[in-house]
C-alpha cells in the first residue's frame, strides 16, 4: 500500500530503523509492535490492517502459514471470515497437538488482540451498544487504546445486556483464564514476579496463573497481585470462563450437571457438589478444587457451620465444663442437620429440583 508506506515513513525511520530495507513484513511487525507510539496517520493505517488480519485468517500470512495443519485438525468446520477460524484456533492454542510455530503465531495474535476491541471482531460486532451504555452512565471511562475497553467489558460482564456480547466477552475471559498474556497489562505487571517465582514454568494453559496464586503472598507488584485476584474471581463466575474447569470437566458437565442451567455459577456449584462421586475424573476434581470456588454451596459445609460454635463456647466456659460432652454432641447434631437442610434448600432453589440424576459414563463413552 503506497499510502501506508508514505504515512509511516517517518515512524519506520524513528522506531524501526533496524528493520528498514529488510522487507515490508519485518517493518510491519515492528510498527504494529509499537502501535501506541505511531503518528496518527500511520497508526490508523496499521490498525486497519491489523483489524483485517484478525477478521480473516486468509489475510494473516503468519497465522495462515503456521497454523494450516491446526486449522485442518481443530477448525475444519469453521467458515473463514468473521474471525471464526482464528477464534477456534485461540480456543485450542494450548492443546498438546498444536505445533510450536502455530502456538507462537497465536501468542502474537493474542498480544495484538489485548490492545483493543478493534482487533477483536466479535467484540466489535456484538458489544458496541453495551460499551456505549457503560461509558455513558460512567461505569467505564471514555478512553481508547491499551485494552481499556476490553477491561471495561470483562470487569462489567454482569452488566452486559446483549446475549451475543456477553458470550463474546466470556470467551475473552476464558482466553485470559488460560493465559495471563491475553489480559491487557498483566504480562508487563507480573513480569518480574513471574521471573522470580515461576522459573521453569511454561506460559499458557493456566500455569502462570496457578503459580502466582500459589505464591500470592510473595508477589511483590501490587498491580500484579490485584490482577491475579481479579482473574481468580472471574474464574469463579462461570463454567465457560474458567479455563481449567471448562477443559477438564466436559464429561462431568454432561454426566452430572446436564440439567444445571447456565448462569450464576450454577454449573460450578453442581460440579463442586458431585466432586467426590464415582466417575468424577481426577483432572476435573483438581480443577474444581484449585479454583477455590466461593459458592454458597461450598460455604455451607459442616466445617464452616462448626466454626460458629467457637464464640459461644468461649463465652460459656463454666457451663461447658459441667455439661460439655452433652452440649457438644447436641451442637454437632444440630449443625449437621442445619447444614444438610440448607444445602438441600439451596440445591432445590438453584437447580429447581431435589437433586441431580447421576449418569456415570460407560467405558465405551470414555
């Protein structure tokens, strides 16, 4: 594009002099890597081409070449255009069968997308009304660049009214759950803590999230710590958002929770309830438990109920010394009955039935 070359000539000289005359591909990569530093005219041209590349894999030479095999394996049913194939590849980028060259190209695509909704066709097509509403009522600042609008949507997912937008945002949140490099600003904020706490641990598939959560008290960057907690909280909102649970619990979702309606963490609550039953895989069990779910069901266990006895016992030591055995026995029985009754009521209310019909997959189905 002669116009793009003219618009970006000064930017190439200033920011990408080492790539000059080595081919337009390297110059383009350099310019797009420095998108926020470009002149207005050059930035508009580069953003236009970057958006096109994210909307159709046939326009993205790097992705099309590196991921040709993966496209056939994972996304053969997806129609090209509208960003569908690229979204499919991003859904599967952490699969063990994805070739390293394809995963590298997808990481670059992911890093591009975190810069703004302009590079996320689904968000651009489905979420404009919701973004305008959130900015108009003051929930989000009217700002562009740096992933500001993406953060606006993910942090206010519960306020989104358009179902298509909500689904698109949840998908972005699952990308962030799988790989912190997909979340605007998180890779930079956590860089030093990852280097210090997560040596030898590969990025992706939730591994860096898990490392930082397990070492949260040692995370030094306040911004990084806040983001770790933010994504952890997002993971507790939905089966579809939580990468680990979504990846490892597909069979359990069908076998134990097929009647659990989507929304308000109902599927997550259901999986937590059935976590110790026969047919529940170890992978799903650990995914559910490591997510540290804070559902009402998880909090209503007998152990939580018994904690409330401590204050009363401390205030009635004389009575306890005389009648302690009987009091404790009665209290334990009462707490057990109360916990059971509350869990029973909660399940009935949440899932609109007394319990789940449990279907254990047969060996052939596994």
